[in-house]
């Protein structure tokens, strides 16, 4: 209707024609000079009138154009796009599912806002449009992997989702989302809905070669430049968060008379502030500290815990309430020992000197248990921080597998050779520091070998004290001959690294110590040397300090429980913090017949997990699950950096749902041009006013500016 009003543009033309000057003819004697003046004046007037007519015509056209609310739309697959385009579109949504999305703003979580936003995006689609959805957590979860036109199902799927207790990688989810649109010929759009946490974009940074610890497959060159990306940052622009991120326990070995100390690291995002940190043991408050935190900084503080009774104690470090509650608590388990249970596999005769070295004392409250090597497979190995194999080889295959898993989980195995095994019997132990290639017999010429610490900084020698003035040495009759060292192995004691007396290997979370001589006097006089007793005690201390008993793990969709405990009762389940029961399943390890791993699904919620055989659960917690504290850093990404971080050109960033939908409307429907047209009207009006004023200025008539003298000549009055 308003475009029809553009016909009013003829009004200035009509007025222009009506206002044309009429010519008045007057007789005059000499008119040559008058004609010249009239010609110059008429030309100038005609030009001014033409410009006025043109400006007034444009004004009428622009007014009609503005009131018609024109829309300019240049999106689509073609080079110039489509003007009105109502083609079907396929939309894919990348949804941040990390636990930082639980951050609350004005009493409402970012997650709830994001869920409403995703639902609104889907509801904004037309009939025939399709949508796919990918949840970005530590792994990508395709909620709807292939674009579907059933929008009701998509909305129901979104409403049923909860955030995950993990970090997120937006780049992996974005890559999956882009791949889901490759097979379509419809118009395409990609939405990324997140809280704006900077670390979630590290995958994109890695792809564009910015410094980061993340490995990413994202490649912006593989993305069609015509596909628009709409990024919505729903988090706080200046988030504030405080969380305990790590705890170090000293000493690692805690006895009933020990007062352990905890070194706690607090991380802080946001402006400087004061907060409180509280230490709980078995849900009882022990101490509370006030802490002054700097801008986006950290703080270290020490807590001392009074001596505790023997058993497993649940410890919790907690910061004051803030907008992100999930990471306010850091959980750990402390195992307090009344004595040190040590397992010795060997005959009474072979283990004679080991048994005496492990006799309980005030300094080392050891409680050693000796068994026949054939019974090793029937023992619960995880009950012992250290196992001594004393002339125990060869072992049955089941015992070998149990030992390997025990070391991988954090146990320490010390192996003393003996006459029962030949060099070939050591091949079955694939966790040894080096292959045993031979048994060297010195015969009637025993070798005197110096016992030099080749790596005195190794944890095995921490606190080692030798009698003053003593240079340890041993007379060796027989010894093992070693081949090349395996990975993560080193020689710790010996005359040289080529002639080692003690080898060590880090295997999984544990250690393997392999002596070259036996623990009795058959191969050497080592048991009589001043080196023997301290070395046995140091092995025990090493085993108790490696960290087997901390039992702090990260959440996982599929958790390997056998990394924590080797055996569980038949029918046992894992009890989660919300008291739900998680089934434990046995899965045979690939290529290892008869060897099984214990797996539990959905170990994702932070808290203490206990073991139950169908009853109310064990009285002692089995493990503590903590959230990945990398997600606690809420430093936001500046919206202006997203295009550079992703390597995308066609990307639009918004910080609210309202801004997002306005941008979407402009893209799908077009950009309104009414405002631009009205600005044009204003500019033309100013020009028209100037030209009209100029044209209307009073000009002197020719009769007033010219005169005729007595001789009949026409002269200017000024010249006259």
C-alpha cells in the first residue's frame, strides 16, 4: 500500500511545471545586451529548478520506501543469495553440557537459560525444516545425530537433558555438527549455545595454531563459508568463582600417631575478595580459615589434622557458597594404618632374613605375613602396599596376571632371585626392569661389589640413613645377568649402570624392584651388610607413599574399577553418592584369556562411592570422585575474539537469547531498511531546504540594473 503512495513523486513535477516563468514581450530599440543577460539568467534558473524537482521527487520516493518497511536479504547458497527466500533449512545445535553451565545468575542457572534457548531455536523453525543436536561434554553426545523434521521429538529430547559433571570441548561437537549437514542441499545454519567460558574454546585455538594443551581435529577450511554460525554466550560477563583445585598430603604414610598436613590450592576467578575455607573430617568440622584472594589469582594454605583412628577417613575441603556450587568441595580419602601389612611370598628358609628385617619396631610398625608362593593367587593383593617375592619363581599364570594388575594400580613388588628359577622363568614377568639373560656364577672367585647409589635423588632413598663411615659392599657368588633396560627403568644401586645390583621400573602407578642377588646367603653376603636392613625398610616406605591409598579419581562414563580394587564379591555393586546402585561388570581384556577388567558405567557424580554386595553399602568409602578442576576457571572469552579463535568468517555472536533471535530474524527474513531510508529523507530534506532558500533569494530586475543614456546606449547603472 505504501509503495503505491510512491505515485506522489509526480507532485513535484506538476508543481515545477506550474511554476515555470511566463515571458513578457516588450518592444525596445536595442536588445542585444538584454538577450545576452536573459540567456545567462534563464540557464541558471532552469538548473536550480531541475535540482529542486529532483530532490523533491527523491524525497517522496524515499518516504514511501521507508513506510513500506523494505527488507534486504542477501543470504543463501547463490553468489548473490535470495531476496525473499523461504527455502527449507537444516539446523544443527552445539550445546555446551559442562558443569560450569550450572553457574547461577539472579537465581537462575545458565543451564536452564540455555535449555530454553535451544527449545526456542527449534520452535522457530518452519514445517519441513530439520534439526540435529550435539551435546558437548568431555566427549560428544549426539542427542539427534541426523537432521530430523520431527521437531516435537527434538524439543522433548532437549527438555530431558541435564548437564554433565565434566568439562566440554566445543570444537569436537562443532565438527560433528558440521559433518551432519554435509549431505543436505537445504539452507544450513549452525548454532553454538554455551556460557562463554574461555577454556571450552581451546580445541578451536589448537586448530588455528594458538598455544594450548588440547589436540583438536577442527579445521575451519572444511567448513562451507556460506554456512552461518550463531554463537550465543549466556554466562556472566564478569563471573566470580572460588574453588579448591588440588590437595597434597604429607606424609604419604599416615599412622595412628601421625598428624598429617594438607597443602590446599585455592583458585579464584573474578575481582579480589575475602572468603572462607573449611576442613571437614568424617563430616566433622576441624578448622576454618579466612582467605584474601586477589584478582583472578590463587592461594595456598596449610591444614593440620589431629591423629586419627585406623581406617579410611573421608576428608572434605570446602569454600564458601558462590554462584557455581558444584566445585566448592574437594574430596579425598585418607587411610590411617595401625601397622603396615606386608606380604612375603617364599619359604620360611628363603625368607628368614626378610622376616627379621620386617620385624615390628617403634620406628617401623610392620606387620608381615609370609605365605607359600603357590598361594599367592588366592590372596587379596590390594590389602598390601608392598609384596616381596623371595625365591618365589616360577609362579602360575594366574598369579602372574594378578601381580601385574597389582603393580599397575600402584603396588610395589620387590623381587629377590633364588635357585628355584632359571633365566627363562623370568620371561613370564613382562613388567621387569630388564630381561634376565643369564645367571652368572663366579665359582671359586666371588666378586666384591660396591653398593653405590647411582640415583641418590630417587624416592626410594628419601630419608635413607646409613651408619657413619660405612661404605656398603657385598661379596657376590652368584647374580642375575641383565639385558637392555626396558622403558621407564633405571639402575639404582651397583658399582656402575653396566653392573647393577638393584634395578627399578615404574609400571602403571606402581614400581618393580629387581635385585640381582638372593635374600639369603646362598648368592651373596648382602643380608649381613649394613645396607640390607635400611633398604628393606625404604622399600616399605616407598610402597606406602606412592599413593595407592589416596583413591581420588575423575568422573567417567565408563569407569575401570579394577584400577582401584582387583576383586569384588560376587553380586557386589557400587553405591553412588545419591545412593543409587551401579552394577559392576566383568569384561575380558583383549588378547588376555582369563584376565578380566571390572567396569562400572555412569560414575559421573562427585562424591564418595562405596562397595556393597546388595546390602546397605560398606562402612568405609572405596573412592572419592572429584570434578575436573579445569572447568573451575570461568575466565570468559571476549566475544570479539571468537571469529579469530574459530577461523570462521561467517560467524555472529550474541550475549542473550533476545539478541540471538534478532540476529536470526535479520538473517532469515532480512535486514530492515526503513531506518536507512529515513536517514536518507533527512539528508535530502536538508539539501532541499538549502536549494529552495537559494532559489528564492530576491534578484534585481534588468530594468533596475540597466539604464539608457541620451545617445541610446544601454549601460549598467553602476558604470553610469
